[in-house]
C-alpha cells in the first residue's frame, strides 16, 4: 500500500499531473472517472493568491468526489509561499504540492518553478516554510536538474525528505530540455535504490501506453506514475494501464460514442464552472485530442471551434457519433 501521510493510494497509484490551463475541475472530473488515483490542481501562483487575484483563487476550487486531491503552489518568495500554503490549507485539500519543475519562461525566469533547481538551499528553506505552515502532507514535483551539468535530484530528494516532505515526483528531464527528447528515468530509479529514502517516489515523463507504464515500473522500481500530456483527450489511459498491469491484456479502446459522451461531460462541466462563453471557448483546445485518429475529422473540428452555440456543439458531436459509428461498423 502506497501512502502519503495517512492517505492510502493503493499498491501502484496513477497520478494526474498538474497542467496549467488543462487540469481544471472539468478535466479532472473525466480523469477521475477514467481511473486517476490522485489528482492535483493547476499550479497556483503564491503571489496571485496573496493578492486575491480571481484566477488564482478560482484554482482552489475542489470537489468531494475528487479526493484525494492536492493543491499545487509555485512562487519565488519563501515567506509568501508559507502564507500561501496556509490559505490553500483552509479549503481542505488532502495535501499541498510544491512546483519546482515548471520549465516555462514566464515561471522560471521569475525565480519560481524549475528555477529553484539552481538554488538548492533556497529550495530547502522554501519547502521547510511550507511544511511548517500547514498540517497537511506536503509533496514536491521537480526535475532531474537545471541542465546536464547539474542533475542534482539525488541530493534534492534526501534534503527535502529530511525537512518533512511526504512524497516526491520527478520528471525525467532537465529544465533546459523543456519537453524535448526522451525522458531519462535512470536517476529516478537511483533515488528508489537509495536506502535513506523512505517516502514514495513517483516517476513522470513520456508514459503514454500500458506497456511503457509496466516496463518503467519494473525497470525503475517507482511507487507510482504521474501522467500528464497522454491524458489530454484520453482520460481512459489510467484504467487501461491498471487493467494491463492486472491481466496483461488490453481493454478495448473507447468507441466514438464513448469519446463523444466523455467530451460532452467535459464540455458541460466547463460551462457550469466557467460560464457559457468562457466554457465553450476554453473547451476548443480539447476537441482534436478527444477525436485523435479519426479519419477526416478536421471539418468537424473546424465547426466545433467556430461556433459559440452550445446546441450547435451538441448537434455536431451527435453527428460525429453517427458518422464514425457507421464507418467503424
């Protein structure tokens, strides 16, 4: 049984990665249905939360059916991160996660996210401030290092465990790599081999199939896997991995009708949570992923992203279901 503090996650949990502009409550709802064992919010700016910025505050929205759920925070100021952890704890998530892995320029160049990999003493002090500010378990997500010459993740793992974090997720790339090249899980495996490490270690990066998930579990000995981009438009991946690990067999892929059902569920929640206009506009980024692999889908996608009518979108989705169900029959 893998546990974060007192949170029981099963024998080999599958985690949904926190992704900006993706892992909001509507997206998390379909991933929970798809089998995710632990989910995180989009990362929340500590400075924005202190300022009571509407976008940051809205990201604190969590729902009972999502549990266990963590709120992920990022920032560059130690005191502000501590105060932000106190604020986030008041909405009663199951844990607080710190983002030391985001590589994007808007975050890293402000001294937050993966930038802390260049200043390990500050990372340790910031983590300690968050641990002291909340009664909840604190976890961390980070990368191998800033660049090829500073892959310091083994030192980071020991030092963060020593000041009280309850789990560590490592993305198998450096900040300089961004999302290019193949993720290297070798150092993640070495953390698991370290006899000093007794907290759960989760691997992240490039897991996009049941076969790869099983291979990486066996090769690197991680306690669980975090899945990000592969879940976008395909929340079924979690249950597919679980089934393959149990049986060695593949679940049948979702039918077009099933894709439409889940896409519509996502859309409906998006509208309820964000309002009709914003919900419709922000859903547009997901259609291509939900229907990836369908021949000649582009005309349908163009119609979906051009209309502002909820009824029209539903009519188009129904047409997609009808057309492709006939073609695949």
